[in-house]
C-alpha cells in the first residue's frame, strides 16, 4: 500500500474536522454535517478507485 494514500485520507480527515468544528461553533450544524458527508464520499471514491486497480491487477495476474 502506498503511503501517499494514507496521507491523502488523513489530510482530508484533518481538514474536515477543523472545518466541522468551525461550522458547529458558528451555529451551522447542517452545513457541518453536509461537509462531513461530502468528505466521506470523496474518501470512498479514492478507496473504490484503489480497489478497482487491485481487481484489475488480480485479473491480469490470473489471466481471466
């Protein structure tokens, strides 16, 4: 596993947590929730792309 992937996910998490705290303290809880959900979707897209690459590698390895 590439270490860059872990750093990308961690960076998204840190940025979103700070943004979430700022939005909650300013009374915008709904926007904070939507920001968190958007970040979750971004991270899931990154992970799904990596899983697709893994499946493609396995397919090439076994020549399906």
